[in-house]
C-alpha cells in the first residue's frame, strides 16, 4: 500500500515536508497497526463507613468481597439495597468519578479499597473520603502516585489505565449549542469516557457508552475494535475541524470587516460624487487655473521676463555699437573731405596775393610777399615746401570710410533685429504678466478647486485601500491549505480504516446475531454494525435500527456487542475491550419483557468460554438467577435484604 504521507501529498497536490508539518502541528497520529488487547480484572472490592437511614440509628458497615473472572451477581429482593453501589464504587475507584453513586450513599463511605490486575499485573487503589478523596495507587507493589481531591484522583486513574490498557485518548469534536458543525471545540475522550461502555444499564440509549454527543458512541466502537488508522482518522478529523473553525471565524471577521468598510465607504462615495460634480462645474465655468497651470503661468512669465531683459540688453548694446559706428563714419567722412579739399585749396592759395591778413586785417607789407618769393609763406612766414598730393592717403581715407559705413550698416541691422525681438518679447511678457495678474483675482476659485481636488484624492485613496483589503479578505492561503491537507488526510485515513474494518464489522455482526439468538432473540437474522456505533438489524424479515428496538432488545444487543468485541479481540489478538462488564438492573421494571435468567445463563456460558471475561451483575430479581451463580459468586445480603 502506498505510504500514507505520499498518498496525502499526491492527493493534496502539495509538498511532502509541508504535509508532514501540517499533520504534526494538528496532532495527527499515524496509527497503521492494530493495538494489542489488555485484560482488566477486579479481584477485591472493599469499602466501609457509617450508614445513616431515616428512622434508624447510625450504623457502621464494612463491605469486603473478593472476586475473579466469570459471572458475579449482586442481588437483593429490595430496591435501594446497595446493589448498584457495588458497581458504582468499582467505577469510582477505577475512574476517579462517582458516576451514578448517590450523594447520600457517598456521604456514608469513609474508605475504599479496590484491587485488580491488568494482564496479571496487580494494582491497588486505596483512598479515604470526607468529601474530597485522598489516597494512593499502587502498581505491582510499587507506588504509582497519590491524589488529593477529585481532579487529582481523576487525572491519576486516567493516566494509569489509559497507559496500561493501551487506550490512547481519542479526540472528538464537541459542537457548540446553536452553532453549525464548524462551531465547536476539540475534546478528548479518555479512560473516563471509555469506561461507561463497560457499565451497562437497562433502558434506551446509545449502543455503546452513555453519551451521543460528539460521536462518542462511534469512538467507543472504533476504540474497542482496535481498528488500524482509527486514531489517525479521528485526529485528522478534529484537526480539520479546528482549522475550519479558525478559517470560518477569520472569514466571518473578514465579512464583518468588509461590511463595516462597505458601510464606511458609502459616505465616501457620496463625498466623492459631490466633489467630482463640483470640480466639473468649476471647470465648465472656466474656473481658476489648477496649481499646475499656475506653475506654468509663473514659469512662462519668468521665462518671458528673463528673455525680454536679455534682448533689451542686446538692444542697448546694439545702439551703443551703432553710435560708435556713426561716429566712425562721421570721422572718416570728415577726413576724406579734408584731404579732398586740401588738394583743391593748396594750388588756389598759391595764387592769392592779399594786402591784408585774412585773419586780423593787418596790412601786409611788401616784405611778406618778398619773403614768399624767398620760399616763405607770406601769411605765416613759415618756410614753404613743395606740396605734393598723397594719393595713397586719400585711398586709405576712402577705404576707412567704406569700412565705417559697412560697420554702421551691420550695427543698424543688428539694432533693428534686436528691436524687433524686443517688440515680440514685450508682447509675450505683457501677456504672461497679465495671466499671472489674473491669478490674484481668481484666488478664491483656485483655493476652492485645490480643496475639491484634495477631497477627491483622499476619498479615492480610502476607497482604493478598502478595495485592496477586500481583495485579500478571502485569501487566507495558509489556513485554506492546512484545511485541504487535513481533509485529504482524514479521507485517506477513513478509507484505510474502512478497509481494515470491513472484516471486523462482518465478524462483529455475526457475533451479535449468534449471541442475540442465545439471549432470547430467535428471529434475529442479520446485524450490520457501523463504525459510528449504529446498527441495522433484520428481525423476522423486517429491517430496523438499534434505536427502534424495545429496551429489552437493546440490552440484549448491547451486551452481545460488548462480548463480541471481547471475542474478536481475544481471537485475533487485536481490539482493546478490557474484558470487564458491569450490568446494572437487567430485570428492572422497564425490562419486564426480558428473560433475565436466559441472558444470565448465556453470559455464564460465555464466561466459561472466554476465561478473560468478568461480568458483575446487579439485580433486584434474584429469583431469576437460580443456581447460575451459586456459592460465593452470589453476593447478597442476609435473606437477600440489604447488601451492606
């Protein structure tokens, strides 16, 4: 058969290490083999105290009885004579719980000693009780523990018998009242929960035990059958329920949170719609520019101002350059003209003979003229030289003038271009400045628009955040994966358990039919027990369920089932039914249809067949016993009166 972890890994489509971790965390126990049965036997019951009956003086008593395998009968002709007390004291000592022991009877008992053995290894439970039991448990002559109080008593006996009988606690799911299947808590069914299956009472009830809650009857069936994989299926089922509970709780919280967020989002949506409508209205009215547009206007104005300032500098520089070139043209022109005029005037002046000085009207003497004849100027009396026109100088002056005029033309063009750019930039500057100036007049609208935009941004962010939370609410990937793995493990374990149980259940059904016929149900034709501790029966050709049987029939089938479990366990070396059976009041008034003598006769025969079976019966109809339990196996009070 495929390894369990490998099978679960493949079915869950997961990783083997992850599967192992999930199963370990959930406490899933891999139990592929059937346990070994262990036999419990009571060898002595002793209790003492003081009896207080109305109308009677207090009376001290001591009850001390040795027992062994086989059938033992505690009988009395009277009710309330102490028969059930014997069974309840045994139950009290073995479980730490008083069970159905009446409070008044408990108040009579001062000390209890119960001796027995498990697989021939002896134990002794010895305690006193004054409202709080205090005592010791001895295992094969060695102290195994002490207790003081009900809780310690229960804990000690639970641990001892669970270990010695191989009855591991089985988890079960306790559904909460009014809740669905996933609303509950993990509980553990241990020795104290198993013991009621050994203490059989007449009347209606489940096939095994005393409780139907949490599937306890089915758990008892599987425990006492000793089925392989039963504990695995139980631990996986409870582990899955725990995860489902947590997952459902998380989903409920997520749903509640989502609903709360949805309720909170409705006003946000309304605010968002209102803000968007207002923004649309502002924009339709040509509302104030946005902050981005304001930034653009300011940037455009600053750029225009900077460019205008720069071109104005260019214009000023061009004007200065033009002024310089104008001066240069004027100077070149004057020089050129002077050279030209000198060339004309010099010859002319040489032919002039003035009588008076052209400057001061002084009469020129002849001597002046005479001196000019001697190569002196008659005007200034300076020595005369030959005057020769310098053509190269004139050409140079002409070139200088031409260069000055060209530079002037360039400067003029540059000034015109700069002035044109200045005019264009001035227009752009004035437009940008006007746009900026408009901001001040639109300040209220700008503030309103900014506020509306902020409202929209906040509302959208909050709504987006809620949407993101909604998207993650239902993920819960980790829990969902764990639930899937545990569900697969539960299914795989249940399939393996069912396969292992098929032959056991068929064998048990055959045992129930055989024993039921011997117990006075001759028309019982078939029994089909289920792992949930339900049973379908065919009686006289008609099908019925265990719950629909009469109380007498239920008692027969219940006893037959328990003895069948013991037989299967002993024969096959499996199972965990410990071989002790306490039967209380098989002939009570609700059992008038039951032939108690027949049942007891068959139990006696079966006890002889199965030397590991110990049956202790309490009955108020000793006449039905006959000689079935003769000698010291018949435990009764004097004249079948009070037992103690």
